[in-house]
């Protein structure tokens, strides 16, 4: 996705009515290419710098274990320099977050502009609350998806890649084991995604239904339509809430069981890593710093993977929410503007009727020579006999 944002020019506009979720997010991100690329660069540098810090701690442990003071000052200066880089990158990252907020604005405007192209028949068939929920979901969840991709998944990818390179400098066994574990983790996420995505789609639809029904209920109250059917509206709301809670419960339990299995697999993996560490250390093939570095890096990685797993459920929920919201983009437009159509502008002025007559066929005129002026902002109704 990040590469596509870089390559495709920002002025290109996707008009395909069968727009996928990936295409939609990609198009929304083109308006924030510079801050997005800045954030990606900062995250990459931070991930590499953190791995390098741990590696220099390994070197420090080896120096201390040899009871030597050689290069201690150099190691300390490098470590402090890496910390300065981390602070600077996080500062630039936070600065880039300011223009990044345009993503939510751009998404809201895009969805609103598309909905406004529908004819009056569509708005008579669809509740305003449902449309409000779709615009809100598309804007809020697109923003969350991009934050999750950058802060979690891209960071973990760069961190593990850096760790793999440094493990290879210690012993190929640890690099190979990390590669196998990463491959297993990817398969786990891929196979667990399908069921979680199905439940996530249902949860997203139920969540949007709750928001839509609530917005419509409040609108009906303000237009004095609800009070004659208050019980029925309340029952519909309770039913929507109950459906949402049941689906959310099933989603959480499925995720918990999947993640429990993932945790058990990591325990088995770490048993193998400790066995390799002890064997190689007893054979004097690795140093105390190597041993400490491998252990620390593995627990850093598993901590990141567990955090990523917790955010993975939210990521799927956000993805399915956007997918449900943008289904409206695939609906055909029955009324479309001609090419180079003149944009209508809103103007204010008075409306004047002079000497107007009205009658039905074969019936005496209801009125004649009627003149009236309606001022700007004024509402006037003409009521006849009933």
C-alpha cells in the first residue's frame, strides 16, 4: 500500500463503482502523501535504532564480561547518539501527525460528495441515520487503519528484519529460527483472518445499525413522529443492541482462543531457542552478550506480536467497517451531470408572484389575481379548504 501511494500521482481519481476497500484507502491517502511518507520514514529509523541500541548493549556486556574498559566511551557515545535520533524521529513523527489529520476530513468530504449525487428517490428510501453512520465509519476507521499499519505492522516488520540481520551475525541458527517463527506467525494471521473478518463484518453492520437507528429515533422525536410508536422504536433499538452484543462476544471469544494457541506455540519455540543458547554457550560458540541479546530481542518481538495481535482484532473491525461503509459507492447513479456541466450556486433573494391564478379542470378558479412576495429565509404555506 505504501509503495502504491508513492507511485500513483495524487491527481489521479478512481471512479470505479466497484471500488475495493484497499483502493478506497489508497485514494484517501493520496491527499496526505508527504506527511504519510514522513511518518513511515520516522518509524523505520526508530525500529532500526532500537534494534541497534540492544546490539550495542550486547557489545557492552561482552566488554564487561572480559573485564576490559576498552571502547566503553565509544559504546556510550553511540548509545546516546541513537537515543538522540529516537527523540528527534518521534518529534518529527508528531509534527507530521498534524497534516495527517486531513485524512479524516478528505474522507468525509469524499463520501459526502458522492452521496449528494444520488437523486431524491434514494433519500426517500434510506434513513438519514444510516447515511450518517456510513460517512462516520468511513472517515474514522480509515484514519485508524492507517495509524495501525504504520505504528504497529510496519514498525514490527522493520524491527524483525533488523533483528534477523543481527542474529545472523551471531549465529545462523537464531536467524533461521526467527525466520521460521515469523513465517509461522504470518500463516497464523492469514488463516485466522477469514473467520475473524466474517464476524467483524457482522459486528460492523450491527454497530452501524445501532448508530443509524439512534440517529433516526432522535430525528423522529424532533419532528414529533416518534411518540405514536415509541414502544416499537424502542424494541427495534433493543434488538439491534442485543444482536451487536452477541456478535461482539463471539468475536472476542474466537480471538482469545486463537491467541491462546499462538501463545502456546511461542512457549514451544522459546524452549528450542533456550536449548540452542545453552548448547552453543557451553561450546563457547557464543558470548554472554550474544546470549543476553538473543533473549532480550525475542521477548521484545513477542511483546510486539502480542500487542499487534490485540490491535489485529481492532484492525479487522476497522477494515470491515470501511468495507461496509463504502458499499454505497457501488450503487449506480440514476441521474448524472453532463460533461462540463455548470455548477449550481446557492443564491438568496425574494420570490414574487404577481396576479397568479389557479384552478382545476372544469372547476371554478380557486383564486385569481393573487400576488405575494416571499422574502429570503421566510417560509410561507398556502392552505386551502379540506
